[in-house]
């Protein structure tokens, strides 16, 4: 079987059928697209198959004086800069959002914090180098493993002392199931980690993960009551701090199909039901398609805001997520509804409602198990 046929077989196996969208569709997700190089800043060119990077090259210019000189591309492997991982993740994100499973994306930092897309295109097998073809072929052939899917989570929150009104330093918690995020706050030359993380033990069944979460939830609640601490679960408590509810999948194919299912059937309806949304978080850390590869042969879904406060009642949500991931090869994915995407990012355009989403999607889950889980999931969202 030649490589093109292997790619087609891979996509049939995971049921991925989405049609590529134009580069300008990224603007629906508030991503800057520019055909012009920004002050000759370094660019990164990423070639990838789904979330597997085939090659990554950094730009250099053949003349520091000629502003129209063409960039020279060099491999990043031998000399990697700390900021390049962020650019690689951004390029993969853009390929995902445009439904470009085999493609090339050139990105560039355009300001201290801003990044932009300079070019994005689909690739054919013939356009790949020999080493890229070999790497892609090896990835596809190793993707047939059928190991037990595992589920995990890390839920972020903050703690505030009810007497002093100061936030507690997460560095004080050091064990496997309680920890702190890398985000720091500096006050009077002291570094603090104000964001705590709840890290339940992974499980092969979602009910077991929920049980692990409940044990930690109750333990944490007891401790906060003893020490008179307030649990903060606002997705954007203040400033640049954002709280997420990340879900981990182990032994799970890290593909556009799996991530699109979670965006389409979890993140969008959850956002429509959210009574306390943070649009600032949705346009940064909580963008649709925000994911990260993990060390458990799977990925971490980072889109949802923290759901620590609803752990006792969240089983319908978790069961629905388990169903989507374990049946990804049977469920059809569609291009994201333009109205739902606009509502997700823009607080001034809230025309798309949960009832409409339910009506639009209910018939897609007519088979027995899907129908049995869809109704409790939607009912649960309406009670949030």
C-alpha cells in the first residue's frame, strides 16, 4: 500500500471527513492572518500530519539590509529556542482549525505577546521530503495499537484567606494529587504560585475517575473549612490568571477528529450553558481546539474552564465525554456552526442558544447508547 492510500485508510478508520477551510476562516477564532512579514522577525515553518510534526524550520534572511530578501530555512532540532514550542503549538492549532490534516503552516511573532499566521497550505505526499514521508509512514503504521483508553484530569482553582483576603501560595502543597500551576505572581520580591491543581488518579472507567475526584473534592473542602479559606473557581479571577478544567486521555489517537468531537459536542454546548463565562479566557487559554500532547500516549483537552465546583454533579458530563472519545470512529464531525463560534468568543453576539444547539444535534445521536447519554448531558447543562 502506498503512502497516500495509507493516509486515506487512516482517515476512514477514524471517520475524518472534514473539508479544508480557507486561511481567512482563522479570523473567526480571532487569529491574526497577515501576508506581510512583521519587521523581519523570525518565522517558523511547521509541516504536520494532524498533531504529529513532520518537520519544523526556523527562518533566517540572506541579507540584513534588503527587506525583500527571501528567508533561508534551517532545521530547529539542533538549536531550539524556548519560544519555539509555543509557535509550533500555534501552527498545529491553525492547521486544526482550518481542517488541514496534512499541511504546512508558517507563523511569526508580531509583537511581544502576539503571533500571526503568514501562510497555510495543504500538502500532497509528493510535496513531502523523503524523511517526512518515512516519518509519516511510521506514525500511521504504529497508530493501530488498541490499548485500554484511560481518563484523567487536572482542575485549577485559587484559595483566599477569609481573614487576610490574601491568596494562598500553591507551593505549600506538594504531593501527587495536589499541586500548583506554573503561573507565578511576584509581590515584594517574593514569587508565589496562586493557582492550585487537583490531580486525581487516572482511571480506565470514567465512573472511577469521578469517584477519585469526589474523594479529593471532599478532602479539599474539609481542609478549606478548617483553615477558613474561600475556594475561587471563577475562570478569570483577576488580571492574567485563568482557571481551566483540563481532561486527559491516555492511549487515545491524537487526531483532529477526536478534538473536533470535544469542541463540537462538549465545549460549545458547555459554553452556551455557562452562567459565569470568561470571554478573556476563551480568547486565550480556552480557545476551541486548545490541546496538548501528554505522556500517556494521548492528549490533554484544555478548552473547558475549571469545573471543580460542580464535581459532585458532573457525572453526566464525564459519561458523555467518555462516549465521544470511545466512539470517535463512528460519530460524524461537521464544520463548526458559524453562529456558535461567534457566540463562543464574542459576548456581544449571543444569538445562539443551548435549546437551538440541542435541536440541531439531537438526531445525530439516534443510536441507543448515544441517545441514552445525550438527554442527561443536555439536562445537566441546563441546570448549571
